[in-house]
C-alpha cells in the first residue's frame, strides 16, 4: 500500500481511491482537478484495487485516534477530563462534518452519495472501538457513561448526515443505513443503570433483613418512639434516590419506575416484617366452649377446672410470645409508630422525587402527569394494614392475655357480685397510660378505640360464652349494667378520652344485649321459640334445631337467645334446655 503525496499528483487529474465497498468498509473512486486537490490533505492508493481489510487503517481516523490519545494523556490528571473514546467521538464528529462541508460537494460529481459513504466508513471505524469498550464494561462509572453518551451522539449525527445525503436516492438511504449497524450505546447505558438499580436494591434488602433481626423495638431508643432501623431504611432510600438522579444519564424519568418499584417492594417488605410474629385479633380471643345448662351446683363445681382449661388454650396460641420482650405492649407501640412514620415519610420522598425530576435535563411534561411512576404503591397499603393489625393485636392481647387473670379467668366467675369489673378497669387504665406515653398522637385514638372494642367484645363473650363457671340470675342484671357503665366511663375519661359518639357506636351491641338479662326466663323461652320458628319454619315447632354460632350477637339472633338461656341460673331455663337439646350441666 502506497501513500500518494501531493507531489505525486499529476497536473491533469488524479485517481482517488478511498477503500472499496465490502462488508467491513467502503470504496469511492473520484477524479479531481488540480484546483480541487488543494483541499485534499490525504489519499490512499491501493495498487490493483487491493482491499483494505481494516477500516482503522484509514489515515484520518488513525490520526484522530492518535490525537485523542494525546489529548487524554495531557488532561487525565485534570478534573473533569474526558475519556479517550469520548474525545475520539467528538473528533470523529468534527471529521464527518468536515467531510460533508468540504469534500462531499466536490466528490458528488463522481458519487452521488459521497457524504453517506464517508460517514458509514467513519461509523465502522469508531464502531470497532466502541464495541470492544462495551464488551469490557462491568459496572456503571462516570467514564463509561460519558463514552456511551458520546458514542450515541456521534452515531445519531452520522446517521443524520447519511440520511440527508441520500434523501434523493431510490431507497431514501436505507442501503447506507443498513451498512451502519447500531452501536447500541443507549441500550448499554440502560443495562448498566438497571444493574446499578439491582445492586442497590439487593443491598437494601440484605440490610433490612439483618437490622430487623437485631431490632428490639425499644421505646427509649429515641424521643419519637419509633425503631432506629426505620430511620436508617428511610435514609438509605433517600440516598439511593439522590444517587440515582446524580447519575450522568439522560433517561432518569424512563428508568425511574424500575427504581421506584424496587424501593417500594423493599419498604413493603420492611412493613411486613415489622408486624411479623405479633399475631392478630384471633390469636388472643379464646375459643368458645361447648354449650351447657348451668345451675348453682354445676357452676361452683366447674370453676377451678374451667380456669385451667382456658389458660392452657390461650397459652398455646401465644406461646411464641411468652418471654420475648419484643412483643410487650411498649414494643407493640413502637412497631405501630414505626409503620406510621414510614407512611408519613413516603409523601416527603415523593415530593423530593418531583423536585429531582424538575431538575433533570431530560424530563418532559408527561413525566409529571404520570403520577404512578413517582409514587409508592405497595408500601402505603402495607403500613396501613400493619398499623391496623398491630393495633387490634395489642388491644386483644391486653384484654385476653395480659389481663386474663382479672378478666377472662376472673370476671363474674362464681358470684357476679363478688367478682366484678373494677380490677379489670384499673388494669386497663394502667395500660392506657403506658400506651398514651409512647404511641404517636396520630394513631393514639385508633389504638385506644381498639382496646375499647376488645373490652366490649370480651364483656359479651363473658356473658354469652364464658363457660359453665359463669351463670347469671335475673337480679344480677343491675350489677352487670353498672359494670358496663364503669367500662364505658373509663374510655370517656370525663370528656378527656374518646368522643361519646365513638363510645356509643361500639357499645351498641352490648347495650342491645343487656336488656335480655332483665328479661324473665319464660319470656326468653317464648322469644327464642318465636325467632327459631321464623328462622327455620314450621319444622322447628316441635323441636327447634340447635342454631349455629355466628359470633354476631343480636337480641333477635336464635344463638344469642339460646346462650342467654344457657347462662340463666334457674330451674326453668335448665329444664327447657334439658328437654329440648339434652344439654349437659358440665363439659
């Protein structure tokens, strides 16, 4: 291969050969006048049209590579220096513009699409370098992004020149474009960003697992009464979002949903783990004993045995929590505060994302209209559900587990007049003080309301499903009504507690059942016969079927009326139950 210098050009015309069209390069043959050759700075002559097998041997590209390498070496120790391939992309772009503006107007006389052929050659030359670079990238770095963005810009500029040069061709330049296989620089950036997102999310997930295992939910850990692990996980999420928007890319809005989905799942996972092992309402509510007909004799004979059986059943349900300090009432409060805190901070994070998007150079108007892309979808529901579950769990835990000795195992066992509700009221008040000192004021009403609801539910269970250790006579109704008033007054707290409307709402069922205690046995039996006849038809006239237990107590519900008879301590009720259902006196 021989370099044809200016001195070797003849005065008439010279033969200018630039490559030869093959799969990896292009050829052009042009005749130029002596005046035109002054613009020609380099030429390659290939004797016998020998093919150039490597586009990088084209002198301008080789010269530009040397220049880019020299520029990089000179500036590599300076701040904000460009990587060598980014410099090369800039220089090749300038070379393409020069070819279009200087050479192509002359060479078009011999080749109609000379600029397209030239930029296709430059595209192939730079393509060899960028593809090797892409194959060696293992992580997202500023240098890698700079190179890929420069390559993407160069490719778009080269394609634009080729399209403009071939606009009058029969195929609109499609043939030349086919000879310019894409660099896939933008796809490489997307893959790198997604890999960066996955790595960050994997680290966050591991951190959540490790720190939740160590979390003790100590109410003294900070002034606000929420878990330190929540503070850290929110900090990491915030830092991750900041780091994402600092990535030197032009696709922040496009890839934001990937990051948001991952962060959302991590926070949802935290919320789910925060309530794990705490149980629910059903964990603490004791199983209803079988129905019996009660008398004074059977009531006292069964008292000790019933207490033992209930205690054993309840302990089997909460065995995993006994002796574990992370499941005490204060710890429940910290868990509730923590989920409330996360839920509140989501709004702050979403507003910060909007600010980041506004500052992003690639953001468009539709990026702000698409609200789902910048919102947490799973975590809010997980936090709300978690607060609800934990609030119910701690309420029923207090009533049926922590205070079982004065409530389920004590209230109205034996003589109602000697086992009244005052000890339970005092213990609930003590727990309410603990909760009020720890729980966040925004969720305090909910927790106190759930404790009230659990107390009212428990009160009805004592009356309607308390087992044969309990039996009530007609004259006990006033004692029980007074006790329930004391329980309501506890939550009203002389106007400083729950609103009267809320107390009335949740006490509706109890207030509808209490009048049955004042009703004489004969009237109860007659009412029971009437409602069963209405429920089951004429087939229930001779022997009404045993109504199923729904747990939805109601003065017109057959099962509720039957239970009222089962716990009525007089001979008339006992005879009716014996005759109709042959119910035993003991379990």
